[in-house]
C-alpha cells in the first residue's frame, strides 16, 4: 500500500484526453509532485492512505493552464501609442518612427533588475490567479546582450520565486535596435554569434524566436537565427504571418519548429508544412483585437489540416497588454470562432505541445506533473463563456496548493 501526499475527492475531471476527457464524480491523487492516480471515485483503490484530503464539493478540475506566448518582462507603458493609433496612426508607422518595440526597449534598458521584476510580478500574478501553472516568457526588449540577459534572468527568477513553471525564449531578433539602424544583417550577426552563445552558456534559453515581418526580420535573416539555434541544440518558434505572408510558418516547420504564432496571413503552403512537421499554430486573439486587425487566421483550413491550435495572451505593452488567459479563451471563440473545447485544448494540451512539454503537462494523466486548477463552473465550456469574473478556486503546482 502506498501513501499519497494528497487526494482530491468530489471533483469532476476534464483530463483533456480525447476531447474534454470528462470523468464525473471523480478523484485524483498526488505523490511527490506527480499525479499518482485518477478516476471515478467508485474505483478509488481501497486502503490507500493520504496525508492531505481535499473535498472539491462538486467543482471541476482541469490541467493547470499554460500561457505559451508572453513578453511579460518589460518596463514602461505604451498607452500613449494606444491613444496615437486611435487618432489614426498605424502600428507599423509608429514602429517606423522609432516608437513601438523600441520605446519599450529604451525603458527596459533603463530599468534596474529589481524594477524589471517589480514591473513584471503584478502581470504574472494576474495570470496565476486564473489557474496558470506554466508560463513562456520571451526576451526581446533588450536588443543588446546585457539587457537580453537581464530579462531572461528575471524570467528564470520568476520561475524560482513564484509557483509557476517558466520556459524562456530568446527573441533577440524582435526589432532592429537604433544603434544598428540600416544594418540588419550586422545585427543578426550579433544575435547569432555573440548574444545566443553567451545566453546559452548561462543556461538562460529554452527556445529561440524571431519576429519575421516587413517591420521585423526577413525570412533569410530568420533562417540564419534558426541555424544558430539549431547549432546550439535549441528548438525554434516564430512570430509568423502576423501582418503579411512572409512564408515564416513554412520555414519554421522545415526547422521542425515548436510553433508558428499569430498566423493571420498564413498560407495554404504554410498550413501544409506545419501539418507535415507537427508545428503548433499559436493564435493570439489579444493582438488581433487590440490592433483592430481584420484578417482572421484561416481557422477552418488549419483545423482541417489537423494542425494543433494553441492560444495565448501575447502579453506585451504594444499589441496585447492583457494578463487574462480566460479572456483569451473567450476571444478565441468570439473573434476566431474556435469552439470552447478548442479554446481549453489551446491553453492545456496544445499549449504544452507548443512548448515541447507534452510528456510533462497539459493533460491529467498518471505520471505527469500534478499541475491543476479547480473551478466553480457548471461545465468546462464555462471557462470560455464568461467574460470577466474569475471562477478559479484553487491552483496546484507540482502537487502543492498555491495559497
Ligand atoms: N509582434 C507583436 O505583436 C509584438 N511583437 C511582435 O513581434 C509587439 C511587441 C510590441 O509592440 O512591443
Ligand atoms: Fe508576441
């Protein structure tokens, strides 16, 4: 007979295996931070003992939510640009005038490590309050080695200090810094041959990303960064087809990339390549909504090709200043016409796949991390249905209940 660390009874499970994978009137046990048993309460093994017993009183229990695309570590605020755009200046034009990403780069370079942490923690806490147990955090507001390293160190520290799993992504190729104006290829040299090796040596990088766009980097420059990532044994992902079709998704798939993200302008060739190589489509309805974009990602074609779809906040000060993954689920349904099941898959099993973590998290299965959240809802679709209000009751990260 083994002794469990904790046992949750009187819960309804959404295992996210084969759809919602509902198990009603269920129980789930935890041992050493992993799921040790789950199933119908009536099948609970007799004589098992547990240190902690939790009565869910009929609540729902899902895998912990996963926000697989954030730029959450940055300083400053861009509400001034929000106001400018509402007065008719386009996002791309603001970027060309040295605003946009470079405005946040200036603020982030000027901020101390502590100021960066203090600016980021409230955003992280908002996500954690809604049952998030895994967070991807990109760099990309430093654009020099010192600041890119500081951002990634703060991201690692957030993972150590807060009850959340953090995966970091190096996005040095996010924008061209002012000191490299007109010299994009030289900057890509710096990214590939100076920044990336130094950050890898400090074990700060779990994946590599690029902003492949007319106002970002070309497919050729993107491929050079991908080759540098491959040389370091790191997986890649890409900000792809957000404002135009650059062929970025197909390029990412050719490098067996974990995900291609945004995808409003994704082509059939990109979809075919992603389906062939198992690259996840990460849709970001917050940026679509905030930029008042009108071109929808080709959801029907992505779905028909069997490409897994994840969704995320894209939390960033310029195009998606949001810290609610539940609101993203509602937007994914309301704006992109995803189903509530697809939205929940998008922040659980498919989001785990977009981070290369499918063996550890994203579904409720014996042996996976005991990362889960309990909810005051009537059915799983409620999570995408409600706008505002937070039905999250408790969050468990690696078996420990978050206070
Ligand atoms: N695409 C985006 O929407 C964000 N980055 C990117 O590559 C915008 C980042 C910003 O405007 O600060
Ligand atoms: Fe982004």
